[in-house]
């Protein structure tokens, strides 16, 4: 249902016809591919001014996401993890452009815009596919179906799979789902090396997209640990498989090596901080703003997320969910804290808190076990929860439409304007007077 819905909607939105797919941050993540395969100019990006004038992927900014270096080279602000997964779709678009005779094979024409649109949609679908496999290992089919519906349609996952598929969030959603599935299989089916290698590769690739995704390592390390006294047993268990773990770490390093090599060849250093002028302020996190504000509040624009902390608490009292309780609790607290300690905590133009989309596979486990517990207590309670999820889905889909039409605006939302345009399909200049810049 999800795949049919987003393919049909994505086709009718026709963003791919107006070069609206590979723009701003999406162009920064993607730029590696045309630089390597079309222009053979990874370290100077001399093709960007011409591309920028023609397609304006960052409006008037010719070198958006490219930092000039003292050695005369430029370095991409964004790491190359997203480009790795986009590569198959890029190549299909490039082959079509080369043979069409209608579209220039320049990396930004219609075939490439379509390819990246489809890339985001397909990785979103595959992410849900692996999420279903995860939930079925843990929960009954009806609870799995409700949870999948909630994630797919009642969160801003839908928007980022359909409209902003060139950003990192959907790809990370997919990567975390692959990691979780193999992690569960590792513990459940006899500690197979293949599962552990996939866990390591997925974590390393996620770090190549966003280094802060390192926190997902808490899940495989602490799975099954519910109290401090369990730690020695967990350490012994991992120690029994130390050679497998060592091999997995080497695989993870191999996955990370293209990024390290790129930094070394461009900057002269194996590690390079590319987010110039941005960083973390851990002493002054914007947690309240990030969760509740009218600007980007996660709980405001994705009210389904209110079930997540409730579900995490419920894990401590749910028999089959207890192995997830400690790791999920720590992950939730640390991920929220780090996400909203970023100095630009609102993350630029976005529908809601986009930086939390990739964590939804992990958070969905808490939602699933909460629904399972409600079903065990009372069918009425489960019915109320389902009605809440359906209402959240209706709100999310409508506000997705509002955001796409520019009614909900990209960054300067406030309380007065939010309630003025709530439920509206059009906006007046009088309404827009309520907006202000931060």
C-alpha cells in the first residue's frame, strides 16, 4: 500500500520535472556521483558553476556544501554514505540520459531527478520491508500491521520518502532497519557470522552518513541487559565471539574507508570536520524546543511520537520487551539530547523534526510492544490506540500537503500562525503577517 501510494503521489507531484529533487542538502549528498562518473573532478568541482546556473540546486549559491581548502581543492560538507546507496539509481538515470538523445547527461537533468526521487521511495519501501521482518520476529501479525501503518503514514517518514528522498533520513531509516534485523537474528539464531557482519557494515555505513549515528551501537551491545548485574554475563558472551567481532570491526572499517580516503586525498588528513561554523553545544541543548515548539516540535508535528516514551516505559514491564528496555531507554535519551544539542537544532528547512526520522525503526519497537500490552489488557484500549494512530495519520498526511504547498512554512512557524492556518488548504497575505524570522 505504501509503495503504490508514494509512487502514484510522487508521479503526480511532478517535482522531478522542475529540478526540485536534487536541491540544497540533497545536492550536497549527491554531488559525489556526477563528480566521479561524469566530470571526473572530485576535488575541485569546477563543473558546479555551470550546473548551478542551469538548474539552481541551491538558488544563487554556486558552491553550496563545498568548502575551499588552502591547497586549492574543495571538500564536500556532506559525507558520502547517501551517495553510495544512490549509486544504482544514478547509474540507471545516467545510462538513460546517454541513450535518450533528449536529456543532457549532466547529472541534474530529468533522468537524474527521476532516479533520485525513485531512490528515496524505494529505500523507504525496503526500510519498511525490513521493519516488518523485525516486528514479526517480536510481535504478532496484527500488531505488526498496525505499527507499520503508524510509522509509514502517521509520521514525517512519509514526507521524507516521497518529497525529500535525496536527504539522508530515509537511507538511514533503511540502514538502521537492516542493522536491527540482523542484530535480532544474531542473538536469536545461534550467533551467525553473516548477521554480525551485516550489523557492523550497517553501523559503519550509517556513520558514513552522519557520524552521530554511532549511538545505534548501544542496541547490539546491550540487548538483553536489564540491570547492572547482567553486564558481566553480556561481556562474557561477547568475549566468546571475540574473533567474529574482530572480523566484523574490520568489515566496518572497510565500509568507512572510502570516506577516510576522500578526506585524506582532499585535505591531507584522515579525519576532517567538514561542518565549518556548525557544531554541538552540549551545555545548552534545545530539547524543549525540539520536542514541543511550534517551530519544529517533534511531538507537535508528529503527535504519534508521544507513544514512544510511553512505550519505552512499558518495555520494562513487558516480558518479551524487557530485553529492549535498557538499550532503548539509553538510546532515546542520548539521541534526543545529541540531536537537539546541535547549534542549528531546527535543521534548516524541514517538516517537523527531520533529524529523528532515521531513528523510527528503533522507536517502533517500543510502539509495537506498547500496542501489544494494550491488546493484552483490553481490546477497548487497543481500539482507542488505533483511533489515535488513524487520527495522527490523517493529520500527518494533511499537514504534508500543507507543507508541500507552502502553507506550513519551512522554518519560521509560530503558535499564532500555526493555529490560524490549521486545517486550511490556502493562506492569505493577512495570515502570513503572523510569520516572523527567528
